[in-house]
C-alpha cells in the first residue's frame, strides 16, 4: 500500500526483499560453517 501511494515499482521492492533474504540466509549459514558451530546433540 505504501509503495502504491508513492508510485514505486512494487515488483522491484519484492525482488529486493527476496534477494536480500536469500543472501542473509547463505551468509549466516556460511559463517556458522566457517566458525565450526554445531547444534547440541548433532
């Protein structure tokens, strides 16, 4: 709704959110792998 009010491209906003979420997931997973952190009981 806010995007429509200011006349911005909502598809672009959705794409940016999706890409940033995916990048943060892989970045966090990579950091855990590099640091060698393991879940308890795994």
